[in-house]
C-alpha cells in the first residue's frame, strides 16, 4: 500500500512517509511488520531515513533510475 502511494504520487519525493507507529495504527499491523515495511522500502531505494526526523520518499525511484540508465 505504501509502495503504491509512492508510485501514484500520494507521497511525493521528499515527503514524509508514515512512521512505524502510524503504520500500526492505520493498517492494524504489528510493529515488527511495520518495521519490515520500512526496511523493505529502504532496501528498494524508495525511502530514506533521517535519524530523529523520520522517513522520507527518495527523490528518484528505482523505476526512474532504471529508465535513466537505458537512455
């Protein structure tokens, strides 16, 4: 769901994504699951974390980077 919101622009580049606590409340998931969501999105390059500030959408998404390298 978060991945789709990033792709469709609901969460534009540099915008803050929901915290682990917010994910647990919004989706009714366990904190460990919410941590896994954040970790997966970081590993994919979709978000980055600023310690003490939160997690934000990366300026360039993986699909954009792939397209740029092929041009």
